[in-house]
C-alpha cells in the first residue's frame, strides 16, 4: 500500500481538493517529489478550469478516487531543475497540460502520440509509477518531467493562454489531423463554450469559413462580431437547419452533455466528418443509415501529443489566438463550478493561483 500523500514525498505543497462526489473543493495539504533527474519544479501561476474537472470532482464518469486535486491547464515559472534537465532553466515560463507521463517506449510514444499511450499518466486522478496519486494544478507547485512541460512563447499571456493546454489542443489537433485546416472549407462548430469558442478561432486562423451551431440564439452576435464566425445556425430552428443540410465539410462537436448527433450529420457534405470532442457521461446514439448516405464519418479525438501541443501553442502565439477568460481567486472556485454547470461563463474560468492560493489557504485553514 502506498504511503499517504502527506508523507510520501519531501516537498510540501497545498491545494484545493474534493473529498467526495459532492465536488466541494477545500484546502488540502500534500507533498510532491523533489525535482531530480529530468524533473522541473514550477510555481503555478494560473490554472484553467476545464469541464472535465467538474465531471471528475463529482465522479460523473465513475472512476474518481478521492481526494482529487483537479487542473490540467497549468501555466507557471520554473523554480528548480533536476541535474539532467536540458530543455528548461530556472525562470523559464512553462505550461503543463493533460499529461505528466507515458511509457516513452511504445510505438505511440515513438511517433509523438503520448496521448494515446496505454500507460499514459494524466495530470490528476491517475497514479505515478511509484503508486502515488497525481494531483493537478489547483495547487501552489507542480513537479513534472521536462518532456511533459511546454515551452511558453515570449510575450504570450499566461492567464489567458493556459486554457489552450486542453481546450486549445483538443480542437487544434482534430482540425489538423482530419484535414479541416484548409483555407476555404466550411467548418461547423457545435456549442460555444470553452472548447467551441477556441475552435472558432483556430478554424478562422486556418482560413476556413466557420458557422457556429448553438441552441442559444442569443449567442449569434457574440459568435460573429466578437469571435469572428462567418455565420450562426440556431440548432433549434428546423427551417434553418434544413436549409443548411449538406453544406459543411466538417463539424467540431464540443457539447459535453448527452445529445443527438443526427441533426449535425445531416449538415455534412458527402465524405464530411463529425468530430466529437466533448465528453458526455453516457454513450451517444449512432445513426448508421444517415452515415451511409454520403459515406460520412463520425469520429473523435483526445488532446494531442507533446510535440503537437508545442506546435499548437506556438501557432496560437503567432496568430494571437487567446481564449476569452474570467480570472478568479481560488476561494471562488466552488462558485465557479456551480456557474460552469449552468454554462454561466464566457468562456473559460482561470484561477489566479499565484496571487491568491497562499492567502486563501491560510484564511480557510488546512487539512
């Protein structure tokens, strides 16, 4: 049996953790390993709140182990480096996304697809090879192998940029892999939340025509005037949905709740691709007949490897692609989770870890 997280490692740390499926987050004492070998230690400055954080703290996918410290959109500054580190030095700005480990030996790792390694170690909710749990970025420090840290571009904001480490790569990667990054093609983006609004920005940067598809007709002005979409399609309007049948080359579906996908399949041209990147807690129904009538594809994608994640961040910096964020103090996090569940955020919460976690921890006590 592994030692308790409070005793296993020498570097004392603190965080906000959930203890049960209520999902309520509160102060938590634990420890991290010392930065040795290829490890870098970073002071966490900002961490985005992903919808998967909400799923995990409430055990909506059924495999959460408590206590759990969420957070996999992490940006900070290197404070220590192991003796074998070559990629970073103290003072460098870095990001840590959804992965902190993989086997590094399989064919997936060898082809820069660590995100599909069967021995992948996620940034929180998993276990390191020594058996200790991984704890995420709602914490004051992180320790990670340099391979799994992203070099942060100069003059690229850490606060607004950190959600790209999940929301960004989750949309950039499928757009590229499924060849929906070509100028002039027509891309639909279903859902205008944390992932959806970033998908719009990447697709426009690739030169695509972009249509936002949403049940919320009130989002039309923002989609077009603020985010740069070319058009808006209210999915609850049968006449407008019918008029858009067979007009889109590809669709990125970012909805995280259970929903029908047939209406979106009908919007695709023959050989069109519907890519589901949301993570509903229950399986979706697959309408085979509608797929066969046009040899259409329904597929999915999960984040990206480290090489591609670095490419994504560099591309975003070059094209000034930044998520729309609301920066919050750590002691607002439970309210933020309630608002996230209602869709009441434009479009990503980012926790100001560096400026608020220590004082909030001292005020709220510890455990």
